C-alpha cells in the first residue's frame, strides 16, 4: 500500500475526457465546444497545475465548474475557448495557494467569473496578473472578503 | 493467504509478534497489509482513500476539492497512525483477521476510541507528575511539566494530526527520548518524568536545592536532567563516605573520591553495587518501576564517572561546596593628605619645571599619598614621555592603583572622561604596552588585589578636585 497520498488517489475517480465532452451539450448554444484533444489538454493542464502548486485533488475537480461558470460570458470567444480555460485552470490552483485556502472553490470561481466580465472585459491576464494578486494581498492584510474584493476590482481603474 | 490455518502460519506470525512491539505505530498497519493478497490490498487502498477524501472534505467544510499535498500526506499519516494504535494491543493473528474483515473507516474508529482512552491516561499521569513535582526552580523542567503538557492537551488533534505532539518537550529525561509519536510519546515521556520525580522525592528537598545551587549559579535557566545530577552526586557521596541522601560534598571529598575511584579496577561493578545500595537507601522496592528505571540508567552513570576520572574533571562533574575565594587585598589610602597651600605650591613648581626629570624628582620626593599624586598627574599637563619616565620610577603598587582608577581597557569614547583623564589613561596604556609579558601580567594581577579604603573615593575625587589658579 502506498504511504503517499497522491499515489493513493484512484484514477477512476478523476474527471475523464468523456465527462468533459458531455458539457458540450450546454456550451454548444453559445458556439463553444471541446474536441477530445481539447478535453485531454484541459485534464493535462489540471494535472500539471496540481503538481506545480503542490496540491492534491480529492473531490470531483473544478474543470467542469469553471466551464459551467464561464460558458455564458459575452467575452468568451470560440477561438480562445480552450486557451482561456487552461489559463483559468492554472490561475485557479495557483491562487488557491496564494489565498491560503481562505476561499472555497465555488466562491473563487464566482469571483473570477465576475471579474473576467467586469472590469477585465475578457482579458485573462488582467485577472491573473492584477486582480487576483490584489485580492490575495488585501486578504493577507486582514481585510474582510467583500472589502478585499472591492479593493481588488478597483485596481484596474487605478 | 488463509488466516485461520494458524499451525501453518505460526512461525511467521511469531516472528511478527516481535515486530508489533518494535515497529513504529504509523507503519504497523502498512506492515500488516504487506502480507495481504493484491485484491485485499486494492480494497484497503480504495477504502483508505475514501476515508482520506471524507476527512479532507470535512476539513474544508465541503467547500474545496483540493488541499495542499503536504497537508493531505499529514492526514494520511494520521489515519495510518490511528489504525496502528487500534491494532497494536491485539495479537498479530487477531489484528490481521480484523483488518481482513473490517472496513478501513471501522479500523479508524477503533483507533480513535483507543486514542481517547490514551488522552485520559495523559491527563491522569499529568496530575501525578504535578503532584510529585520537584521544587527546583529550573525553568525547562517546570515549564515542560506545567505548560508543555497543558499545551499538548490543548493543541492535540486526534483526527488530522494524531501522530504529532505540537510541543517541543524540551526537558531531557534520564532515559533516552521515547521513539513513539503523538499521544503515545507523551505517555512515555510523562512516565519517565513521573518515575524521576518519585526517585527525587526520596531526597530531602533542601539537599536537592543546595545541590542545584552548587551545580551552577545559572541552574534555573539550564537544560539539565535533575535525576542525573542528583544520582551522580549521591553516588559520589556514597564513595566519599558522606550520607548519600544529603548530597553534600566538599572539595576535599572530591579529591579523596578521585583517589578512591581511580584505584578501583572494575568501575562498572563499583557503580552497579553503589546503585543497588542507593536503591535500598531510597526505599525503592527492588522490582519496582522506579528501581528498574534507575538500573536502566546505570550505564549513563558509569559513563559520567568514567569520563570525569579519565579527563580529571570529577570536581566539575560533582556539586562541590566551594567556599568563596580568599584573596589578598592591598588597601590603598584614597584620602587626600597634602594641605591645600602645599598642593598649590607643588603644582606651580611642577608647571614651571623645564625638564621632565625635574618633574619626576619633585613628584617622587614631595608626594607621599596616592590621591595627591593622582590629582597632580591630572592637573599638571605633562607630555607622555614625562609620564612614561615617571611610571618607570613609581612603585608597582602605585601603578596598579592607577590602573584600577584609569583602566587602559576602557572604551575610546567615554562622555565623562575629560582631556586630562584621557591623557593619563593613554600614557598608562602606552606604558603597559612597553612592558615585557611577565611584567605586564604581574602588574595586572597586582591591580586585581587593589582596593581603596574610601568606597566613595571616585565621587569625592571628582567633586573635590582643585585646580589652583
């Protein structure tokens, strides 16, 4: 029996390519769809992000949650769909650590979606390079979440 | 593998019984599992993961699907440790059967129940340790058994970190630090301190306190084992013919002890017999836990004496009653003797001298008091060469007194130091540098013996220094 928690995670419990492909049913009306290769790329991105951030995923995962949260954004273009998703997956795990797990998955994804639309207008780099670091910094300083969120969003205007 | 066929498996299980006592608790469950077939292992792995995921989910209140891997590893170790604690009290056959027929979460619950019992044992044993606490004001000892164990009880997390203790447990016990982890470590650690307390309580309190004072003036802040000090001292007393429980040894006793012990051919046997004698004197029952604890410590006591004799440091190892060092004091009269008119006359003569030799002759001929000399050296501006010439002619005791009053090792910047003070100090410093090493040392030693008759001399001097106009 492995004494290593990462090796203990059964493969069949992880999100699979077919599971991700089923999400095409809800994203298709918005012109967004994943190919098998895209889905595999997203899963590989998830694995690599978990490894590089030193995290262990024990639940159902967040790829489907990110897709469900972002697919109806007016700024998400089909041409940038997969690229945006990989950036968001990377950023999600990175900022889970930076935020010291102070925010749950759903809360963080909801904040990312909200900021992605306004004030980022679909610019992922603005979200990952300015807003999320500002949020982490504000929470580190002891600000309550609503104030920290307001502060982080206002950074774009500055 | 058929668990029920005990005859066929008796030999490997017998071998495994010894592993049960030596194996670390966190590895015990895994070592049992290594004997299972692959399909059983798969079931155990899958259930262990399910339990881990359930605990992690509970930890994040269901709000997060991932945690830092380091934290997950720690929780996994906690699970394995908890299951190990539950399985260890059983025979290996029973443990294997239980693992085979139970789910991992059930094994975890059995371990949790046992941990709860062990936490109660810690509380009970902690009270006993507090009751038998030695009255010595040693910070590490007192803070460990008071605050340290309380800290453990407050911080211990039997679910997510059952294998951790969260405290440093700094007080070194006479027995080696327990290899166990978590609550088991604290029980073993408290057991050792309790037995040491029991042994120490057989000595008179005053004898222990006096012994510690003699051990080191800063014994309160040292990290030392009290039993080690007391037992070494008690054995020393025994061999020196002093009452062992009084723990009182003089320097002469230590010297005699050195002769007695260095003549013994078999020091190990001597220590053993001495220890048995002490056990009887301390009223410890022969087979009691306390006497067994002491006998297990015999080797360390032997090393204490063996090393001290080999390195000729027995006096340092024992707590010797040292009387204050007697020093020969040389008293220097620090009161002014010269009437003021005479002082003024001499001052004017000195400043009108054209040659250094004349100034020296005048000072040596007309000044008969240290304070007058010092005042004139400060009041009359003299070049360093003149002072050097004078110092060579002054008696050693006068120079030693000047060195005490104007230490050459003083820092370069002293806000209270005026120009004349600095000039005199620098001249003394130059003079000391010009001396041969043995002369330098002799003068330095002499200055250590100098004491002034008037304690308030320095204040009086600065208040009454008179510079003639």
